C-alpha cells in the first residue's frame, strides 16, 4: 500500500513539475473581454531594422545602344592593331570595357587573354587585372575575384579612378558573400578616391545604407577593433542613430553630439544634411511600438501559416540588440475574417499602440472597410491599389505578382527584348503570367508567345516544340523533301527571334521542363523563374536538372540574410530542426516585426528601402511594401546567389551618375542613392559645417502554404 502511495505521490510531483516548467516556458494566456480569442503576452525586443536611400526601381526601357557600342569596339581594335605599346594595350583595354558594358563577357574574356601587359606600366597591369576580377565576379568565381581585388587594393600609386573601382567591385563581392559590414568599409575606403561632389554624396549614401543593415553588436565589435578614424567615425555615426532610436532620444541631438566628436569627418559635410530632416521626421511621426497587437487566424484552416508568423515574431525576442522591448498580445481571430475589426477595437481598448495583422486578404480587406484604423497598422496582406487605406496603414506580404514583375525588370536590365513564357494552367499560374505580361510590355518588351501547360503531366514536348518553332522547322523540311523528292539529312532548328524564356513552375515541374528545353535547342537561352522553382532546401542531385535557371528568392532562404550569422543562430536555436523556422513565411514575420519603427520613414521617403531577411523592400504610393528578392542561379544542382545581378535584392543597368550603362558597372554604383537634389539646408560649396535644421525550407515550398485570401 505504501509503495502504491509513493508511486502515486511520485506521479503527482512529476506532473506538478511539468506544469511548472510549462508555465515557465509557455507564453501567458490572457482572455480578452470578447469571445472567443486567446491572447498571448510576451516581451519582444525591437530588432533594429535598416533603411537606405536608393533610386526606386521602376524598370528601364530596353537598351538600343548595343550596335553603336559594337562599332566602337571594332574601331578601337583597328586603331590598336597599328599602335605601339603601351598605347596598343590602352586601346585594347578600353575595348574590353565597352564589351563588358554591353554584357559581352565571353568576348571580353577572349580579348583580355590576348592582351600582354607584362612589359607595360603597373597601372595597365592593374587595369587588366581589374577586368579579369570583374569577369570572375560576373561568372560566380568568387574566390578568384577575391584574390584579384585584394591584390589590387594593396598596390600603391594607382590612379584614384582605378583604385576606387576596385573598392567598388570588392564591396559588391562582399555583398554577394553576405559580408555587409565589410562592403560598407570598402566604400568608406573608396570615398578617399572620389572628387566629384555627386559621386561623393552617392557613395556616402551607399555607406549609410549598408551600415543601416548591420546589427548593433557587429558595429560595436568592429568599432572596438578599428584604428582608422575615418572608418571609426562612420561606425560611431551609425551607432549614435541606433542608440537614439532605442533610447527614445532625439536623433538630431544624437547627430549633433556625433558632429562634436568628429567635426572634420567627411560625413559631416553633406550626409548630415540628408539625415537630419528625415530622422527628425521619423522621430516625430511614428514612434517605436510599446504594445503590439498581433491578429492571426490561429484556430482556422490557415493555422499553420499563422503559427509560423507568430513564432517568427516571438522568436525575435531571442535576438535582442536594443533596450526597448514592446509587449506583444496575440489575438486568435479564428475562422471568421469579419471578426478582425472586433479584435482590433478590443486591442486598442487594452492599450495597443501598434497592430500587426490580420493575416490574409479577406480579413485585411474587411478590417480596412469596416473599421476606423486609428493607430499604426501593418496588414499581413497586400490589397489591390484600389482599396483605400489610412495614412498610417501599411501592407506587407508575399504576393506572387511582385516576383513576376521582378522577372520582367531583370530581363529588361539584361538588355533582352523578346520572350516566350510558359506557365501552369492553374489560378496561381495565371496570376503570375498576367503580372509578368503587363510589366514586360510596359518596359517595351515583346512577347513571342505565352503557353499554358498541364503540371500533372511530365511530357511537355508538344507545347515546347510549338512555341520554340521546332514544328515549323520540321514542316519546312517536309516541304523541301517533297519538292526535291529526296530524303535529306536534317536537324530541326528552334526559332531565332527570341532571346529568353520565362518559366513559371514549381521545383517538380521545372526539373521536367528544363531538360526538355535543353533538348529542343534552347539550352543557350537564359531562363527566368520565381522562387516557386526552388524548394528552399538544397538538393544537388535532383536540382541538377534546373541548372542555368535564374530565379528570385529570399536572402533568408539563400543564406544571405541581412543579419549576422549569430542572429540567425539565435532565431533558430529554440528548435533548430524546425522546417517552419527556415521557411519564407518565417522570414516574412521577422521583417514584419523589424520594420515597424521605420514604416513612417519609408512612407515619407519613397527613395528609401528596408533591407530585410525576406527581401529588400520599398514602399509605393499606396503604402504597400514592394519586395525585391535576391537573384540566384542553379549551378551544379545548387542555388548560388548571382553577384552580377544583385545589390541586396535590387538591381538595374544604368549608372547613377549619368543614366548611361557603364563598363562593367557595379550594381552598388547603379542602384543606391541616385538622388542629385541637394538638401536646401546645405550651404553652397559643401565644406561648411552642418547645422541642425529648424524642424521640431520544407518538403512543400513554404511559399505555397495556404494563406487567407491567397
């Protein structure tokens, strides 16, 4: 009897211990006054988001300068043929620059191989080495590019233009490797080579934008080790702004304090004029959140995506970089989207000063049309531009149409003109191809054909042969044989008037279609796709069939996140094997949380972007966040970030200085901070001191998880 009693007592004690542990680790459950939601309260820190100034990417019209550039190359080579060294090598290297400008890397590489600079000057040898590094970078040979650029930047006596170009390319290389702080330091060194005021200002904005995507801990560690006063000043400037935000101090006061420490720093000449009004406006506009209400359909058929979003926001608590830690209350709005307004009002009554959610188009639309949104609200959905919203209502999501638009923009910037598109005959496939068609035609592109395929069948030869012109080629052969009354040796040829293919497909369909494209002689055509083509998990064997496909995806998925590896480890350590924590929705949740304090800034400065783990984002006129994911390409069965197409998710092909293509122009130079309208508060000449203005990963692709409202 006593042994039975002891066993029962042991079970009771064990149960009590488990209950105590659960109480320690699980969020506190709070019942709101209105049924039926459960709410969860947890302390969540403010993760420092990042903003940077860039020219909004609206897409360039297709370039028509290729023929002119080709003629210039021929003229340069003709002149070089009769010139003596070193003039001969100078002309040849200039021709290489034009070839790279026209995206003719193979021809440039062949010409470089014939240029002998061994008996010329150090400058010409460095110029050739720089072009070789640029080609290596464009062909994803990052190690070779690293070695070449490293040796150039250590040389003495190089012209400022050449040395500055080397630092620019090295910055691009570091971004491709996810080393954002190193990229910023490269640009800081580049600043010493610039003399043009517009280029200097553009470069300073680039530095600031990159530093804004580095965590506080990384900045502090780098500052402790930095000996250069130039670099240290930049690091202290970034830290001053972040600390002011965390401590609710005036950012203008923080800038004034920094200026007192660094009165002669280059950033004190112009950058402070750019920063002060926007930082002051941000401080007076949308304050950092203190109590956040999170509206999610946790007890509905969309429970899984809702749970992933919830976990990502609460997990951010483990990556604390600033002192401000808002309280988060999670409201389960259930399966009825019309209840979102009821919970919204209840959240305000309970003291919420920010709302994230609801998740899904239907609930978001119902909320904005039926409820007065009196506090800043970030909808977890992207509604049509025709749906009116208030000035403090913002929208973030994963609409596939945005990725389709990025495909059109990328092809235009790659100087492509005419496409054939293949899409699955599904509702999602139709949305994708319609968005792509509209954007591509707006950019001046031509469409040779658009074909729907059945994703349930594996043999797509009938559609591919038709739209690649194989059938037409075979028909010509049969007619010729009939006319000649003789059998001919014949190899069908695909049509020659298209220069790229747009393929909307998931990983399974893509693995079947891409080999068929190769078979029907389209292996030399670039193929563009969305993140649907990638499962999110490396699969070297099966994804070999996807080799050569260029696609967009999240930095989080491609392990090029805009946060440190230590931060990522912290976010994953609670359950490192969880596929949900590696998914695209999880990354979106992180950004939805980190971006809150900067939404007002993004709204009031449409040339600004937020560098996130799910994408680089900018805000359009309807306060919807437009996503610019990273570009990657399948190489040997693995998804590899393409440094030639990326600068933190945004890319283009025109120079920030004159709007014209540049020889091998770094995407850094191209995209960031194209804004030559100088601040009117800045004195003429640009050397006077600044004065404060008088202003107060899973089996099923995570992107395919069902989200309310599609």
